[in-house]
């Protein structure tokens, strides 16, 4: 499993419009619908489940300027992800109290928990790397971000 297999190149938002967590989550789910990765009619219910998860099970803003909001979704065939960046920073109630500049939103099939864990592990391993976070924050286009994903996958596998 590789990041570039999870993230459709068009599901990258180089500058999120929203300045708050719920709006950013909505943007990231909506872009997955726009690229056909999820059914557009399910955007609202998926957004609600992710926000409910943030409220009840704790923040997915784990510090160092990154967050990984996620949900298990019924009827999904495979794990899909979108990436959003914010130059201003978004309050995700992160563990370190700092704003989030990069969010990787992950949706997994509800009937394949092992895939969800594998994908979450992959995302967290990349986001733990300072160089990866730094380059993500410096990237300003979809192409730059997708190239960074490809490079990160190659380095991790190589």
C-alpha cells in the first residue's frame, strides 16, 4: 500500500478555503465525491460521522501541524484519501495546541478493518517524518504535493 494509491491527484486541495475544522473536513470529503471516489449523495453523512468521531473519540490533530481525520464507511470498495493544506492554519484542537497546516482525510471500507489499520499506519509513518511535513507545508500546487507523495512512497519502500 502506498500513499499515491490512496490519494487521487485531483483530491488534493493545495489551499483549503475553510479556516475551521468542520469546514475543512467537509471540503476534503467533497473533493473525494468530485473525483468519483465516493458517492456524492453520501457527503453529508460521511462528514457527520467524521465530526462525531472527532468529538467523541478525541482529536485527530496529533500535533506538529498535521491531522488525520478518518472514518470507516459502509459500502466503500477501497481505502481513499484526500489531502488539504492551509497556510493560515486550522484549529483541530490538536494535542500540542498548535494549528493544523496539513490534513490527510482517510475513508476506509467498514467491512475491512485490517485495511483501515494498514492505511492509518502508512499515513502516520509519513506524517511523523519532519522532512515530509516540512515539504508538504511548503508545497503550493497539486502537482508538487502528488510528487512529494510519490517520492515519500519510493523512499519508504526503497
